[in-house]
């Protein structure tokens, strides 16, 4: 499948919901935490392959604010996994920068410290940025941005009539990166689950039945091939897009 990809049209930002780790483990008679560990191995594979393909941003939905409602032992295992999986090797070997988005106030201090250290240590890496959405909720992100804007208007720092989409973009946790061109969800579920709701307005969506731990490089290639097979119109007609593409090719 990789040989079919147009290397000039690789998405610059891919967002992934790596779902199905728990179900993968349970089908094998293992604890759900075993599946989450296997999911980390999949992340390593996909991170390396995205770097090789020339992807510039890879955003991974790691832990939602709703996930705090899971059993305490599973939450503890997941937080422990965050600590042990933040290895320098995967970032330094692939020249990958590490960033975190989400509500960090609920994350344990030891985990927050390790996250900050990894962000600082990889700050100069520039082949790709891996963004981990941890304790993340798109609704909370938008609510937080809205409160900030309202406060700025109240204090006279911002004119309500000057508020634009960019005003909101600048106040989102994701303000340092472009919107994803492609969103992938593994595990067979067909929903967004409160993930990057503002940012994926025009993203191409790709769903597959493969569980997170079984998501291989070939599966990533299939998703990108599907993306490249689609015509991204952004509200225009098919004829308009084709005319614009023809004009560009003629230059």
C-alpha cells in the first residue's frame, strides 16, 4: 500500500483516536492495562512511520476528562503508563518534539513533572511534533476559551465586534498547530468522542475495525491512501475544485 501513496500529498497533521486497547486485552483473557501497554507499542510504531512519511503533527487522544470516571485501578495504571512510556529514545531517535494539551490540573504531580521535563528536553526537535491529548475534552477547551474571551470583553481588552474565528483559535490549547487534515479512529466505533470538535470541521474522517494494539504501519498507509482518494472541497462544488486543480497544474 505504501507504494501507492503520493508522497507530495501526505497530510501534515494526523489526529488519531487509538481505541480498542481494553477490548483487545479482554479478548485475550488479560487485564485492560495489558492492552494499554500494547497500545503504547503501537504508538511507537506509528510515530516512527509518521516521521518517515513527513507528517509534521501527530495528535493522539490518550486520556479524556471522561476517563477519570473509569475504575480507580485502571486510571492509576494509565497514569503510571504515561510515566514509564515517556522515553527519550522515541523522541530523540526520530527528532520528535513532545507537547501536551488538556486540563493538567487533574493530572498527578509526578506525571505533570515528567510531562514538563519531556516537553522541555524535546523542545528543539523539529522533524515532527507529537501532541498528546491528556485529560482532554473539546467541550472543556471551548468553554475555557469562551470564558477567556468573555473576561477580556468585560475588562475592555477586546471589542465584541472584533471577535473572529481566529480570536477563538488563539485561545485554544491547540493554538500552536494547524487543524488536522485526517482523523483516524481505530477499534470499530464510529464517533468523535469529544475530540478536537472545533479543529476537525473540515478534516477527513477514517474509521477502521482494527484495535489500537494491532494498528500497524500498513493500516496507517491505508488511512492515508483513503484520504488521498478523496476530493476536499471546503464548501465548493466538484467542478470548482477540479478547475482550480487544473489551473494549478498548468502553472
